[in-house]
C-alpha cells in the first residue's frame, strides 16, 4: 500500500517517540487508506501527545535524519493549536506532518482510541493508527473547514464508510458528528451508501 522506504522513514521517527515514551497515532491519508480505499500519498500525518518536557531530547535524537524547525516545534507545543510541524527526512525529502494533540474532548480521545495496524503487507510490525471512526470524523471536519469542496476528503469518507460499514460504531460517530458540527455531512454520506 505505501512505499516501503517511506514506511521505514516513518518507523524510524515513531521509534524515537516510542523510546521517549511519547504516544502517537498515524492519521491523514495513510489512516483513511488503511480503513477505506487506498490512495497515493506523498507524506504522513502523526498526532502526538504534548511533549514539551521531552522536546530537546526529541530534537537531538531526530537531528541526524530529519530537518525540524525547533522554533516551529516549540510554538506548536506552547500553543497547542492545530498548527503542525513539518518534519522532512534529510535523505529523501519525505515529509511528516506532526500535530500536537489538542485540548478538546474529541482530540483527547484520539490517542487512547488508536489501533495497532500494519500499513503494508510486508510491514514487520504494526503502527498505532487513529481509529476508523475518528479518522472519518476528522475527514468530515476537514471537508467542512475546506468549504465542502474537497473531492479527496469526500472520497476518503466514502471509502471508509463503504469498507468499514459493518464494523463502525455508528452511535459514537453520530454523537461526535453533532459535537463537531458535521452531522449533516455524515448523514449525506450515509445516504449515498444505500
């Protein structure tokens, strides 16, 4: 599903998080490809627990293989906004977008609800990946925030719903869709399934 070299780069980075005891979850198009239709991606998205106390250790361990703006990372950690940190693998320019987990009730449950999933048939060990319900809700939110025009987000939502429809927790989805103000978009996507 994903380029083995890209997965190796991602595994190296999450290994640093694991070694420092910083919880993470793979999200974005990699997560939606796992639970829905496979889509080519040129980057990876990671949500991580706040790690201000370990930021310097992280920078020191990652500096050999990755370009990371220390200022951008500190800003994201201090402000805990949706601001993301671009991490670039030095040897390949593969990009990993790092999102510091926010403070909303929905954001706080992303890491505890993650699942261990293999991102490729040849992958030796699983990655922690955002749950199918949560990636679906995130995709719906991004779709609405983008003016309801992104075919990519809409297609990812349709793919997840079609592939996971027998295993999704619909009570959870509907509850959080109301809270996140995406209930109408979810309902429209569900109607298209029938």
